[in-house]
């Protein structure tokens, strides 16, 4: 993509309304734009990140055997009356009357709707287990939306729902999702600690929240230092059983008296909630009569769980966990482009030629490149490129070009090396790149 | 995918509420499920089709230089007051009050929102042209939703918007989209005729609707027989200039007295509207002050166009254009799976072994296979497979297996051939398949 034609409006000024780094950086990097209170438009650069996250979330759901559906955003109030939650939900639920004065709502979550789908079609234990997921926009009418998309009103969530014939099956479904979540967050390049949690309005007796560690996190979490191995991201070696049994708790649930971890192994940090998994048994299946016939022909209400990941919130959480004073530092798996190619002297035949050669060669290898071909001062281009945080920068036209060398900089480490054009192409070709992303 | 674990609830009975083939077939093939009046949940099988269509639409938008954004579903009424459309829109607009009693709405279209995004960031003619698109859910509160997703209330639409400095640029943007639409519909396996149209509530003086030809179409269209070349789908040879100048008109616009086509070359057919392209100049940019500075430093309101494709409606339109008495006949580009593999004698070691061998081999080649491993009567399995309409059927366990042969049937032509396992694998491997789809 050539920046000169790309709709990527970066801002030099720090927006006064933004109080946390991710909000400031998403506005400055032209990722989002406020539409109305707590509601945003995703601009092309931000949307690429959102979609990269979606893809990883989807792949790990499919790997765990979940099947994708898509429920509507607008629901009938009737189903929520069946479960008894219509009144419970209060003002965070966006309530709507259609032209026939029927009571509708914009779904803040979908337990009722999916339970209704399930009960219509699944009648026997032989069709269990089932796990259905979707990635769909939700709405919660926050009284004071703030922190950009971190606490917005319209947000993108992956939610899924498991259906089992008995508790044992339900625990197994829960365990599968626990593993899928660890894999998902590790692939996204963040450390997410699974802490014991209250189950809140959804109800149930087993529930964990996943908190991305970041200094600006909203809540304090305590966890066994052994969780730090999640930083390594070598998924093959993740010891799920070990991780499952490690201690982690949100501040409200943490009691130093009964904590089983020795003080020297206990870590304390701030975290941002990005996922939540619940087992809640028959809370919905009983009132909504989602039953199947068991082996003995009896009708049995199904055992359910639900599992959420805040997909849009993750964009902000990743930035909170990975930025510096100059801007964002994208983990390679979610970066909107792998490489930012800077032509420092647009119009100079040598730098133009070297830049175009690199751009063409990398495009041909399916490497995602943002080519800054704008006619701006070097300082602005460097600042913009650091701000938007692509993993690699290729700088054409600096001092090194006189030696037929091009500078390659790693955004995360700041390390630079001078390479020939061919060495640059080799560095970023298929051996090290998969699906256009650096690995 | 193994059908025994797949959430694909087919129905034998014809649903009484469904009046047109696509509605009946989508319900019977387990693609969608009614959630509330005019609002549907997409089940896994239906969602795969929707996503395949989305992918083709997206690829052709990108090829034409459009850049993807994502606007929220919920908008503030204020912007619609600026353009003057808030009152015009009437009861089809779903109007909402949030907890602070602010007037909001669920977007039925997005001219106002995108014009607002544009005017905030684009200030000079140097940044033009721009073309921004999204694929997002919309809501129109139809008084009588019917025909399933064909005239539903919540629907998925690709909408995009072009911004140019002058009329000439705007016409050029319009022409690019005209071509992108022809390519899109051809790739989707349907014939879509671009007919002259009224521009309706959006306004403007150049506009065409694309109608998919289908006997059950809602409107009558007249067109030059030369459009029939669109059936060939050989995109490289599409003569866009020629097609642009051919005659086509909706019934209201067609006047036999002035029609330039000789009667023997004029065709009449029924069509379903699936796309609409508009040039409307400064209708929004003037009242909303979306101006840029021109070469001479003067402020100029941008020339705009908007372009829609009914993505969810296309699922139904494709079925209307391509089905028979037994069920759906998917064009290969949008088929949810390329192949349906039927094991006629589940539990029989020979057929189980042959089926599993084929399933594994085809999966390894990234061919999308739905493997019917359910323990049902042959008649039910044949009927279900015809109903769901996958392009190819592989039948294991019929008479031919005694001769070490397997039957391969083409759903569209009904032609059958008996092949050895290796011949079947060869038939569907990479040479003929691209990205898991038959080509």
C-alpha cells in the first residue's frame, strides 16, 4: 500500500479528550474516529488490526471444535423475559421499540438467543456436545463511555456457548476453551492471566477472567510467577495442565491468608480484562426448556457454558501492553503491515528506484508493506512510522545509501542494520514470513 | 467436516410460512433460522455462503482501489439532520433513544456518516480521489418483512462512497464501480443486468441497478440480448466498454417507442435487485460542508457517489437463480463446501475405509468436503445432499463399489461417472481446485 493514496490520517497533536495511551495512540495513528459518544468508526489502518485479531480468535475457536454462527444484533425482548433477565439488565441494555411498538433490544450478550436456536433443533443427547460461536457487534449503553474503544458502547465480541449432556461434559468443554484462550492470547503477543472471577449477571459456579498485563490496567491481579512462561509464545510447549492449576486471582478474590503461593513466587500486576469464561449449568436451559432426551429417554436440560473475548477491546489492550513514548509497537501477528518502507527523498532517482524495487519485490513475495512515498520531511516520516508501530522499518535514502546499503530497523528493539537491497529482500521472504506476516 | 458432528439441521417438511423457493430452501437446508420478524440467525452452513460472497465482494472492491473501513451500526440523529434526511426517511428508519434520551438510529445507509469522516480528515484536492467501503449490517424496519432474508429487516450490505474533486473524476469513479460490479456478479455465478434506475431517497442524476435474472424476480427488466455473454464468466474477456453502452431498463423506465434495441434483440425477464450505484454530486457535501481546497486555493464541495451490494440478499438471489425441484445448486465460487461425500453404509468396513481414505486425502489437499457419516437410510442421505446443493457428490457404497469404483455426480448437470479412489482424488486435487474451491 502506498501511503500517498492510503486513508491513514495521522495526528501530530495529542487529542485532549484521550486519557490513556491506547486511546491517544489509536486516534493519533488514524485507526479510529469518534462517531458519537462511545461509538467509533474504524478507519482502514485500525480495521486491519481488528481483522487480524478476529482471524486468530476464529482459528483457535475452530481448532477447539466450535462452529461459527451469526446471530442478529437486534433481538426480541420476549426471549429475555423467558430467562428472567429483561428487567435485571437495567439501563446498560439499549431498548428499542420498532414501528409496530414491539419491544426489541440491541444484544449485549446472546445466551437467550443461542439457547432458543439450540432448543429448536437439538433433541437428543446423540447430537451433543455442541459448541457454537460468533464474532458480532454488541451494544452496552454505558453511562459514561470513556477510554476510546476500551469502554465504548458498540463493541465487537467473540461469544460462544457450549451444550453438554452432563456436568462432566460441560467441564470438558470449559477446559477446551481455557486452552483455546491461552493459545489465542499467546498468539496475539500478549500475556493474559486467567484469574478466578465472580460470574456476575450471567450466573454460574465456575468462571475465570483473562487479564492482559499492562501498567495502565483497570484492576489488580495476583498470580503465580510461573505464568510468565506465557511470554515465550512457543505454543507447542504450553503446559496447559500445569497452567490450569496455577494460582491467579483478581484483587477482590485474593486473600493473602489463604493464598497457596509462597510470597516470593507471587506476582502482583495490573490487568485489562479481555476474556471471560463461565460454566453456568442449567441457568438458561431450565427456564427456556432447552432439553434433550438422554439414553434412557428422559428429558434432560442441557449443561451450558459461555465464553467471551473482547475483540475490539483487545486492539486497545495490546497497545496498552506494547507501546513506548514514540508510539505503538505491534506484535507481529496482529500488525496491520509487516514492514514500513520509508523513501526519504521522494523525487530523487536513486532513492525512488531503490524504494520501488524493494516495494515490488516484497509485494511479489506477499509481504505486507506500507510504502511511505509521501513528499514530507524526513523527521515527519520517521515520527509517523514510529507512531504507527509496524514491526520493521526499511529506510531508503539515509547515509547508508551512498554505500549501496539500506537501513533496516526493528521497531521493538530499535536495533538497526545496513543491508544491500538483495539482503533486505532475502530477510523478508518466505522463509521467514508466513501469510504476509513476519513470524 | 463430518456431518455427524456438524450443526446442519435439515428439514424434510416444507415450511408453510415460506412463499418463495430461496426462503423455503434456506430454511430446509439449515442455513438460517428465524429470530424475530424479519430478523434471522445464520447457522454454520448459511454463514459459509455469506462469507464466500463477502470475500468475492471484498476482493473486487480492493482490486478497484476502494479501501475498507467499518462504521458503527448505531448513529446519532444529528448528522441526519444536517443532511435533511432525518425526517424524510420515515418509519423504515429504526429510531432509538439511549439512556440519556439522545436520539440515535440504526443505520439504513451511511452517506452522512462517511461524509462526516471525510470532512474531518481530507482537506486538499491532492488527497483525492478516495473510495471507502464497508461490509456492515444495516436495519430497515420494513412494515411487512417477508421472503426470508430477501426482504428482511437486519441485512448485510457492502456500501461504498467515492469522493472526487470534479464531475469528471466522479464519473470515472462511477465507471470503476460499474466494472467492479460486473466482475463481482460474474464471479458469484449469476447474470446481473445493469438497468437504468431512479435514484430514490439518496438522490442524484446517474444511477443503475443490478438485477439478478431469476424467474421469481420481483421486477421486470428489458435488456439487449448481448448481455447474455455475462453467463460465460470468462472475466478476462468481459468487454466493459461494450457492456456499458448496451441498453437495459427496468419496466418503469422502458419505453418501447424510444428503445434503441431492435425487437429481435430485446429480451424481457424478471430480476432481483442486488446492487445499486449512484452518482449524486454535492447532495451531501454541500449541506455538510465536505469541502477541499482546489489547485487555486478555493474551497470546493466534493463530488460523491455511493454504491451498494446486498450481500445477505445475494444468498437468496443466487438460490432463486440456481435451484431445481430437489434443492439448491450452488455455483462453485460460493458453495459452502466443494464436495459432499456420502458413505451409504456407515459401519461397513469396506465403505468406511474407502470413505475415510477419500476424506483424509481430500482434506490434505485443502478441498472443502462435507462428509455425510450419519447412520441414515440411503434415500435420506441422497435427498439431503441434493437439497443442500454442493457442486459435487461422491457416493461410496453403491453398486459400483463391488467393482472398486466410486460414483461421482455433478449436482448441476446430474452427470455421473464411476472412478477408482485414486481417480477421484486426482479429479479434485490442486490442478482443478484453487483455495479449496472447485474452479
